[in-house]
C-alpha cells in the first residue's frame, strides 16, 4: 500500500509518499480501504512535534477517514468486509489502507458520500460534544463562534443553529464571515489579525459591540491567542467558554478575575480524550450527528480535494489558515 509518512519533525514538505506493507487488523480492530481522509489543524502540529501527543515515527497524519471495510479482527461484529464506514483512527489516515479501533468505526448510509463521512467526526463530533454535553446550550441562547470560516467554525455555526441558538460568527476575512452567514449564522463580523489585532481590551470593544450589552451565553473558540480574552470579556453572566484549540498559535493567559466577575465557566473540549474515555457516549453522539445529517441540518463544507500524493499541500493550506471549511484527501484506487 502507499502511505504519506512523517519521518522527521518539520513542515508538510518533509512528508514522503512511500510503499509500505499492508497492515492487518488486530483484535477489536478494522482494516479500511481509505476513500477519503479529513484533515484538521492538529495534523499540522503533529508533524512538527508541536501537539500534546508525539507518536513514534514513522507515522501518517490524518485522524478521520471514510472508506470500505477490507477485513476485521476478532471480536468485531457490528461491521464486516464490504461495509461503507467512517472511522476516527487518530493517526494513519493518509494511507490507502487504515487500521482503526472498531469502537470508533461506524457504518454510513448510502446517501452519505465518503468525503462527507471523512469530514464529520473530528469537527462536528468535537463541536457537538462541546455544545450539547459540556456547555449544554439551550434554544434562544447566543453563541459566539471564533474562526467561523474553518472546519470547527462552520460546524459550530450549523450545530448552534440546529440547537436554536442565535449564532454570531467572527472570522478573519469577509469571505469566511459570508460562508458562516450562508450556513445559518444570524450575524457576523471581521476581526483584525496580526499587529492590527492590538491587545485584548481593544478587541473586547469590537466583540462587545457585536455581542450586545447583555453579553454572549456560549463561546466556541478554536483560535485562542489574543482573541480569547476579548471573547471572555464579552460573556454574559453564567456563560460557558469552550476551549477547543489555538489556531492563532499562542496559548492565551487568562486573567482569572474575569470568570470570577462574570460567573462563567471555562470548559475544555478534547474530543479524542472523550472518545477514549467514554466510547459508548461517543457512539450515541455519532448517531445524533448522522440523524442531523439525514435531516439536512448539517453538511460538511468541503472547499478543496487533494490526491494522496498532495496531502502535504492540504496540510500546508490548513496551517496557513487559508482553508474554508474542510479539506479532504481522496483515494480513488
């Protein structure tokens, strides 16, 4: 089989496409012929050794895939060879054959494309867990989404709308805000980037202008950096702030007097750890997502497709924050 491998720490240009031996599924595992692999910001960090996990090399990035089951290991009964599935292997997705734990492998309906299947788990799964289980968002509440044009951001817009929330989309360009508005955001605004972003207090004025005098009930933040404090200063009493990632590059230092004064919660949303600790709950959540997809309430926005040989270019686009929605690598062998 072919795999795009990271053999040394570095950028996407260090990845090499190589012929390697086909893997075999162990007990409780599934072997999948990859048809599509969804990429996410952590993939860009993993290959540079900048993520919280550092897998031994060589490894293939790519944490979510969709394809056809080739073989199953012992004790696997809910899927079999020939089934169309989505899975979250965590690693190894950028390869023509992928092994995943059966607990994170689910059959997909005939109406769902492999590309949509590969773009569902990490972004929508993360946001669904954050909004429904962590923040427990309610209809009529307000939701501020940072990075609203990215994969997590657009998923948050759609899921927030599906929950009956009033969604405020914030992003770095008007094109990204427009994409969020097209997906159901009630309103949106562009925030400055780089040196123009200034300090958190200046940004807070901009955020408060768009969030209203009462503040925002829930914040979905995959961006971090200077935007985090600004968003926190814009929260309503009793609000919930979801920490999802740090696409801006900097892990923010939050003054703890802010959650004290606002009576709000700062909640971490680490979907991979949630999946490992409570796979039964994740199965229920995936079922809820598939139901929302069947209803047409959610649909991944895939802005670009890449062949396996150009998987590094896809990761580069995500790392530079150029991607709108999701990027997927496709394998048509």
